[in-house]
C-alpha cells in the first residue's frame, strides 16, 4: 500500500472539481483498470470518460486494461482525457 498523487487534466479536472489529490493506501501491484475503477469510485462523474481516457504513471502513458502497474510511495498518476484542438 502506497500514497500516490493524482493529477487531473482537462475534462477530468472539470468532472472532479479538483486539479489534484493524494490517494492513501493504494494497493500495489494494481491493474490500470482497477486503478481507474478506484478513481471512478471516488469521483463517479468520471464514468463519462470511460474508454476515452489514459493514465500516466510516473510520466509513462498506460492504457486502461489488465496491465499491472507497480506504484511506489509518492508516485504521480495523471488522468489524461482526450485532447482537442488543432
């Protein structure tokens, strides 16, 4: 179990009302899908981004799938919704 920082970008920040927060006692290893579900439990409005968001752990993008992620105490997790613009 570790404490990680979560940073919300774009629409995920709008939906949570937060730019960031600390999560305490995050199990590790954890699948990226389980991590996303943990975030959705805390912020149910994030569900609208399902299938359209990626996570970045320690600045490495990971798809939301069954891939196991080893989180270290103090790691940073970013929630990156689809980007728009041109």
